């Protein structure tokens, strides 16, 4: 029977990377609640709904976004990258369509909400980069 002591699970950077993912997920849910609090075009029913919505948005950004970016590359080049805001808004809006406790009131609300969520995500990433960096 193989033990897990030799695996990266028990190494300090393995544990830190797992903690970083969990902390980023929790803070992303808080950011989504902050967007809903600051902007009435986005509604989140509860913290549990925010956790699920943050996970779904993350999965959509990880799986669907690269495909959309490649498919819309000519439009993105012509608009000097501004079309990426449209892609982010569509994914934000799609996440609200998939979930019950997370609602966005239309495309403009999705555009503004995704912009606010992205800015808060940037703040989260920079804060986590300083706190949980590998040494």
C-alpha cells in the first residue's frame, strides 16, 4: 500500500496551494456579495449561493472562456481587446442563468457586474500573492 508521505500533498507548498484555492474561492464569494450590495443589477440570495456562483463563474472562466476567446479572436483584435469585456459579461450572465440564488438583470447589468467582480478579483489576487507566496 502506497503512502502519501512522498507525494506533494504533505509538502508545505502543496498545502499552501490548496489553502490559496480555498481562500480565493471564499473571497470571490465575498466579492460577489459586495457586487450585489454595491450594484442593484446583481442579486445574490445568500452566502451559500455566492459560494456556488463563484465556483460556477470560475469553472466557466476556466473551460468556456478560452474557447470563446479563440473563436472571437478577429473581433477582439479589431476592437483592440474591448470585446473581452463582452465575453466576461456573457459568462457572468450565463452563470446567473444556471443558478437559482444568483440573478443578473440583463446584459448591461452583467457588463457592470462582471467589471466590478473582475476588479475585486484583481485585488484578491494581489493580496493573496503577497500573503501566500512561495518562498
